C-alpha cells in the first residue's frame, strides 16, 4: 500500500524515492539470506552511506545531509519495511554520531565526515550486564593517566559490537550517580577493547549485539567527549533522538506487515471468497491500519518538535512506546491473518513477529518510556 506522505520539500520526496529504490535494488534480495545466516550487512550499509543515508539529520558543514528529523524518520520507516536490521543499524549509527557532532572538540569533529558518510560505523556503549534500565548505575571505570583514560569494565547488548569502527564508551570517571559519568570516544583498535561473541537472538539476527570487555583499554586523553561528568546528559540527549529512530523502525515494520497481510487477504480464498471480505479479517486490517496511522502521527509530531528546537523527550518516549507496541500487535495479527502460512518462514511475517519484540525493549524498555512520560506528567 502506498502511504500518503506530506513531505516538507521536493528534495525530501526525491530522498524517499531514492530510499525506496535502494531498498528494492540493494536490500530486498539480500534480507532473507543475511537474517538466516546471521551475517552483518556491512557492505549494504556502506552503500547506504555513499548514497548519503547515514548522516541525514546532521548539518551539511559537518558532512551530513542537513535533513530535518521529520524526513530522516520517514527514510528509516521505508528501510524498516524492507529490512529492520538495516534500519536499526542506520538508527544506531546515527545515534552514535550525536555525541561528537554536538559535544565534540574541533579535533574530534574532524572525524565526522567519515562517520556521517558511513565509511566508519559507530556503536553506543551505555548498558552493562548489571545496569540496563538503571543507566546511571554503570560501573565501567575510566581512570585518568597522563596520556590516556584507562578503562575497565564490561558493556552489554552493544549493537555493532565487534563491527563498529568507533565506540561511545560511557564510563565512571567520578563518584556514584549520573554526575560521575563521562563519555569517551574509543577506536575499535584500542588495545584492551575486546568485543565478545555476538548474542544469539530471537530475531534481528543480521545485527546481533555483543558484549565489549574493557581490560585496561587505553583511550587517549583527548577523546573525552563533552565535559567530565557530562556523559549521562549526553547519553540521555542521544537516546531522546534515538527513540525517534526506533519508533520509525516500528512504524515501518508494522506497515510492511500490514501490506503483506492485505496482499494475502486479497488472494487467499476460503468459503468461495477472498478472506479479506470476511468482516472478522477486514476489521482486523482496519484496526492495524488505524494504529499504524496513529503511531506515525505521534512520531512525526515528536520529530517536528525536535526540528523546531522545542523540548521533545516526552513526545519521543510516547512515540517509541506506542509505535513499538503497535508493531508487536500488528505483526501478531499479520501472522494470524496468514494462519498456518504465517507461522512458517515461507512468508516474512513470522520473522517480523520475532523482530517486533525487540523494539519494545531496546533504547529504553517500554516501561522506562512510561517512567519518562509519567515523570513529565507529574513534574
Ligand atoms: N536530556 C537531558 N538530560 C537528562 C535527560 C534528558 N532526556 N534525562 C535526564 N537528564 C538529566 C537530568 O536532568 C539529571 O540532571 P540534573 O540532576 O542536572 O537535573 C540527570 O540527567 C539524571 O536524571 P534522572 O534523575 O532522571 O536519572 P535516573 O537515574 O532517574 O534515570 C532514566 C532516568 C530512567 C530516564 C534513564 O536512566 C534511562 O533513560 N534509562 C534507560 C536507559 C536506556 O534507554 N538504555 C538503552 C540502552 S542504550 S541502546
């Protein structure tokens, strides 16, 4: 189904067309294979980078495409409708560029053209085995020596772990709590930065995260991003933007599932007519379409607030919460509409159902999003 989109500029229309073309030409034929083998699509990401899709919402003078979030999230949505693993990788990479782009020194910002052009791939290392939702309790420690920060600890669930060229390492450089956290930018080649085996996932297998063990990893002193003690605020700001990316992934995945279910409901006949003509299924499709439109509207509203420079964290949390819950419901219903055919891997809805689950968990569980929303309501 073609989604009727109101885009702000002719350039944005061209960008969406380019994304659809790349999705069809470069991604659609590869996704099943890469997901089945659990292989990371590094080359496909490079292709997207060379087409300008890995630095979309960053200023042109930094090497980005200067696009508003309103447009960037719709590009992600199109990618997610074809290959969630790629869309999530683009979203995480974009998030990983944010600390340097907005808090980096002039010297650090020299790395931005390669980052935003997709020549180098980024990772965002905040979570730890004992501290996921409670991010401010992280224990990875960075000790200042004259020439380097010496980092010891373990990071967990790191998307692009073992694939990334640079890591945002959130470390404790001071006392307990959020004010004792700083952000370091580490190269993948840093001695003592040791990616572990990728996790074995329920879905999204082409982009499996890994733990990163840090054994006295020596990160040069000039790789502190922002001020000492500013790391938690940087992480939260990056996550606010990242949550829009995950919401976009959810909307795109749900739209893909709806489109597939519609195609099936038109073709499949039972009792002498296409099954979509039965009210029970027609109403399911109607609810799926309505929920997706509502999720997209929440997402675009939050993105437009961000573009206007207005506070948007609460709206981003609402968009992430709602859109990912919608993706779970819609993919579940898509499996139901296909019946037995939905439960086997001949149709992608079985994979999309498995993939939707993780979106309710990453970049802040949906319980954390509710916490953010409730706090803003209560003050
Ligand atoms: N933007 C900027 N600063 C923020 C912020 C935001 N969105 N959210 C919080 N902060 C600041 C606060 O203002 C506070 O600083 P001040 O004391 O100077 O005001 C500081 O950060 C601590 O905030 P808070 O007290 O709210 O921290 P909590 O420990 O209660 O944690 C939540 C807040 C739960 C929102 C945070 O831990 C969180 O988002 N957890 C989930 C982490 C996550 O998403 N992980 C996914 C892994 S990354 S892929």
